[in-house]
C-alpha cells in the first residue's frame, strides 16, 4: 500500500510543479483519435497544501489556450499496438496544440480506455488516538486498507476513498475535526494491465514530456457528463469509443465501479 501512495505523491508533485509553472497538457489517447488540450492556470501560486480530500482538490482556475486532434495510429481496442505510430500521433497532437497556445509544456495528464480495468472495494479501520480526527488519522486508516491479490501484470490506476464512517455515523466526506473512537474507510480501487501503463509512459517520454497523471476515459467522461445531483444520487456513464467501451458508476459523488469491453463504434460502423 505504501508503494501505491508513493506513486500518487510523485505524480501529484509533478502536477503541482506544472501548475506553479502555469501550463499543463491533457491528452486523450483513443482508438480513433488522439486529442490534446493545453491548460493555462491563473493564480497558480495559491495552491493548497493537499489538506483537502477529493479528486483534483486544491487546483487553481485555468483556461484552455490550445487544442488539437489527430487520427489515432497504432492503437487498437484502447491499447497500444505500435509504439512508433502511437508516438507519432501523440507528438502530432501535442505539437499542434502547443503551436495554437504559443506555449511549451513539460508535463501532461493522460487518459485512455481499455487495459482491462477491474474494480475492487476494500475496507480499513483504526482506533482514534486523540479525541478528534485529524489528517494523520485519515492517512492511517487509508494505509490500514488491505490490498487484495491483483495478480501479475496489474497496477493501480485509481484509488479513492468512497466513504468514511466514524463510530455510527456513515457517509462522511471529511471526518476531520469530528470526535469519535473508531474510524473506518471504504476505498475503491481500479487496476489495469501494467504493460499498458508502461507502453503509454514510454511513448509520452519519447515526446519530451513527463507523465504527471493518469485516468481512465470512462472516469473522465463521467466527471464531464454527470451533473452533481446525478453523481450524488447514483448514475452510470457509458463512454462509447472507437475501439473500446467503458462504463463508470457513481454514487455519493464517488466512483464505485468501472469496467470496459473491447467493443466500440468502429464495430458498429463495420456491421452497418
């Protein structure tokens, strides 16, 4: 579990460095197209210290200053087949977006489909040493969650706390400052094939940028398409891509399930 948190901290540090610099790229690597956005951040010096719990917490305002798309080459079913062709597609989209923005980026956040994602729900529980819950207790209860055996060639893509329970009080988004005796946490984890991450990281580095974050396309699509009430009450978002279709289920504003199948719009077009 400590290895997981070290990787998350490393990428968070790269993201903060990019935001402090004022520019960051977002890359969507799909089976039919590769898209790139260049984000320019405002007030990048006013970053929070990581005390807020939640996805993308503590980020500053930004505006899109560059955008580009290109036909995807070397990617099938959401996974890289040809390293050379994929690198060429990423480089083409990245350079076109940078040219529009008039900026050069050093870090990107990439999202992708495929890679056979699997969802796990794990549980951790601790006793509160002091009378009130603090950030140390939050970290301690997350570390207490026991990771299941993912098998070989699997790595964690997403690890997000879904629910905190303090004594008998459940569905607490942030229990810090509350008094109690026993704190437990439900953690949702999504794993993918490790080779898919390694191949994407190799292609990104060949384009002279550093990978500062990874996300599944279905998760990103749900964050963009579902309104707050839908995420709170419960909803599923289906991301129909060219070569892969992903699904992401949200409840209480947290992802609780993710999966994908090697079937997409290209198959529908072919059948028609």
